[in-house]
C-alpha cells in the first residue's frame, strides 16, 4: 500500500462524510420541528402553524434527499477504498447498518410521501401521524448509525476469529461504553443545527421588515429550543469528555495538546500550536489546574500526556487541538446567543432589536460548522485506528493506487460541488423567500391553473 494512496483514501472519506453529515443533521432537527408545528396546528387551528409546516417541509425534503444520496456514496466506499475494514468488521457493522435501513429508512420512506404531498389527500390527524413517524424514523436512524460508529470508538462484545470480528454479545456491541454519550451529543447537535438555521431565517426576514405570525413564531420557537438545549449540550459534552478520558486517554491528550503528565494538577492549554515532531505545544497560553477541573472534576486530577503513548499510536494533535476549540467556542457563543434572546424577551424587544437579529443570522450556519468540527475531532482523534485498539487504518484500506485514489477524489469533488452545491443553492433560495404570507397564494395562479397540478404530478408546481 502506497502511503499516498492511504492518505488520499482518508481524505476522500473525510470529504464525503463531512458533506454528508450536514444533511442528516438538518433533517433530524427539522423532522421533529415539523412534528411540533403540526401538533400546534392540530391543537390551536391557527393557520400560520400549517403554513410554517408546509414551508419547512420543502427544505426538509431537499436536505433528506441529499442526505440519502451522499449516504449511499459513503456505503460504496466501504467496498472500493476500505475493503480491509469491510472484511474485518463487516460481521458487526453490516448488521447494524442493515437494522438502520430496515427499521428507520423504510419507515421514513414509507411515510415521507404522505408528509410532503398528503395535506389534501388525508385528514389532519393522519397527516400528523405520518410526520411523527418520519421524525421517529430519523431518530431511529441516528440510534443505529451512532451504535456502529461508537463501537468503532470503544469496541466491546466481540472476539476475533480467522482475521475478522465475531459478535458474541450484541447488547455489549450496541450499548458500548461511549454510545450513550455520543448518541445524546449527536442528537442534541442535530436539533441545535436546525434551531440555528430556523432562527437565522427568522432573523433575516425580521431585518427585512416582516412581522407576520409565521416569521415571529419560527424565530421565537427556535430561540426557545436553543435556550433549552445549548446548556444541556455543554453538560453532555462534559460527560462525553470524562468517558473519552477513561477509554481513549490518548485522544484527550491530543485534544489538549498535553505532552507531559503533570503531577499535582494539570494546566489547560487555552490556545497554542502543537508540534508533533518537536513534541511540544508552542506559544501556549496555560491556565493552571483548569485542565484537571474540566477533565477530572478535581483540583489535582492527573491526565496522561502524549509522551506516555507510542508515537505510532498518537492522533494528530495539531488538527484536533483546534477543531475541538472551534466546536467548544461556538458552543459558548450559542449559549450566550440564547441568553441574550431570553433577556430581550423580558424587555419585549426580541423582534425589534436589529443587532441581535444580525447575530442570529450570523449564527445560522455556525451549528453546521461546530458539527463538522466536532466530527473531525472525534474521528481524527481515533487515528491511527479504524476500530480503536483493534484495527489500524493502514490495514483497513483497499489495495488501490495513489493515482486511482486521487482521480476518484477529484471526481467526487467536482460532482459534489455540482450536485450538492445546487441543492444548497436551492435551500438558500427557499430561505431567502421565506414562508408565504397568509394573504398570498401558496402557488402562483398560472401554475395552479396548470392541468397537471392537483395531485397527479406533485413536482409540476415546483417553480422555485
């Protein structure tokens, strides 16, 4: 195996998974948001809840479709670029991904059509049930995907026979030590991603003069959710850190840029530049004992430094030191954004304070940035292992050449820019347009008069 081919294969998978994770996260959050909107409509009968549901369903549909397509591409890469991983771990990861398809994807696909096109075809309660089942399906999908990925981080419940793993305890496989923390962390992150996108959309239209119930409602609901979830996410992240320190101490050392094991209390490197060759974090700004307080919840807790681990087992601290700080820093900004919004509510200025509305617009995509930074931290922090402590990345790659890996990466990049760039552009157009006002027709008259509109060809009315 050419080292360049290994690096290119890693880069290709990193690129495709980074694009992919955006759309499932948005879909998970929006699906539950749609279910809440429909529940409010059923309870109150207020038309703006239905208008919001129909509007955000369009964005959900585009995101869901792109998530499915990008997910299929990733699955194919297990065979094309990572055959060693498939041969070794297939007896565990294969069934887990199959369970995801059978229990979640079939559920989502089965009721998605009713949710998107069934408003005039079924009753309001039946439509709400379909939307609720789609939302439940996204959460079930999260469960199985995180079970598979968490097993790769903290593998349990298996033995190795004839060069591949064999499951001996499926409960231990699924509910491995990191699974509960990573499932909660990812699910809350998806809700926060959606909340920030919705709040950013509302803030944009408030800045442009709209004060209708649709815009006010989605803006208010998103900020309430952010106020509730952002502090909880900080707590879950803290617990996840404690779990990682126990089962992947080398990852924690790399995240903190910590090289020496400090006795009597560990300082926190607030910022700095880890140098993997010199084994030092340059220009570090350190706060004494804060590392111990955060990572052990004690004043003098001991954290193992990177020098205690063989060089070949160390993750790239230069990368994950900063991706973690991007994720954590944005998390703090999310909490502050939510708190400022709560203060503005008390003064009845939430819908009129333009500086804050600009803040929510700027924070709109920050959930996605934080999400990607978090995934880079956890996945690059697992290196040089694919299955931590069991299968090295260099042993998981297919026998491909650097040329073939480079060409496929280039093709992926061009196709992704075209396909997913178009999808993102369409979502941004929908966001820019905003939910239709109640006194405006949802479909232009010339389109509504089209003979094919009315259920036979649903996409005939898609003029955006």
